[in-house]
């Protein structure tokens, strides 16, 4: 796979998109990118096509056990939705261009709204495990950016504006849907790190101080590419554990996945409601 500045990269994106378009029966309007333990957010969808990433031309292959590595498409309340079950992380060794490849395929297929979900550690003392947090903004501390390199003007501008990345309208809509369904939705700033090591107490203190409410190892690369692509974005985190720098407790991946899986049906309900009312 090429890197984003290389013509070959865009050619590969287009080949992957053309292949998928030849298989699916609609024009995807919404893209859903699901995170750790959250691959099941498609319960309310009338699925018409499923494919392993490995069978899509040029697609990177997911290496994380909790990620299915499948693309599923179909209708949700009449809207054609494309779901990426499983994402690629910088910590797996993928370059930013691979992490954002699925978003570029969505762009090529005409997706206008991206919903990203993830599992995140809670930093805000008012958060509890199992909470859903709508991302209102992010801080990219990965040290990487998917737009580095020659800019391809056909896909987006050189210096994308980042003043309103997460759509206030979609956050409002998600809040209304949550309320209607008796779900509590928090709001906050997500900080994206590279990982894979989790945070030391001093790092947790630092990221809290700079204004973060939740921390995770994904999302920001895809979101930057989606902004470049001109998409409207809704980001939803499941708070799987609480990071308190004054009372540090070991966090385990099993626990993180377990909490995310338990919260997945609520997240699915929220996403379905958003798709219905947007
Ligand atoms: N840190 C980083 N990523 C995470 C965490 C965490 O505590 N929980 C879930 N993803």
C-alpha cells in the first residue's frame, strides 16, 4: 500500500471502493467505524452484504482479537449504512495511511456522515464505567497525522479547518435520542495516544490537566481524514475504566473489552436512533 501522498494509494482506495460498490445494493450515506468490543452495533440493521477485510482489494488486515475485521452494509431505518467492524491502530504498526484507508474508501463511495465509536479510559471524575460519552473535541497526541505528505487536492484541502470537527447538530441529536431511550450520555474531550502501553499516573495527570475527559488509542487519525474528506462526524466513546492518578489501579484489556461488550447494545440503540432521526 502506498502512503496518502502517493498516487498509488488513491488508486488502491478507488479499486477497493469500486469492488465494494459492485457488491452492495445501495449508495452508503452513513459510515460507521466500530471500536473494541463494539463490533455488534449493527443489531438494528437489515444487512445485505458482508465481507472480510481480507477479501477487499488492498484492504489492510486487522490483527486485534477483539476486532472482527469485516465490512457489513445494509439499511438502518431506510438509510444505507456501511459498517467497518474493526479498525487499524497505530500501535499495531500500521502507518496513518493504513489506519485511515477505510475512511477513504467510504469517501470514495460517497459517505457524508461518519459515526466513530471507541472504548476509552475515563479521566473526568464524574464518569463511571459503562458511560457513553459524545466526543465534543479531540487532542491528537499520537505524534502522527494522516495528512502528512503531498496533498491530493481531489480528496481534500491542504490545511483542513478543525474548529468544529464533531458536529454539534449530531451531538444534540444523539443527546435527544439518549434521553428518549432513558440512556445517559456524557460529553467530553477525547485525547488520542499511540499506545500500546497504557498511561502512567503522571501521564494521566497531564492529559487531565490539558483538558481531556477520556483517553484512547484510536479515532483521531480516522477523524482527521474524515474532516479532510468533508464528512460530518459523530464520535461516541464507551468509558470502560476510570483512570485516577491519585489512586491508580491496574487496567486490563479483558476488563476493557468486557465493559465495552456490555455497553454495546446501548450504543447500538443510540446509533439506530440517530440514523432514524438525522
Ligand atoms: N487508556 C487508553 N486506552 C483505553 C483505555 C485507557 O485507560 N481504556 C480503554 N481504552
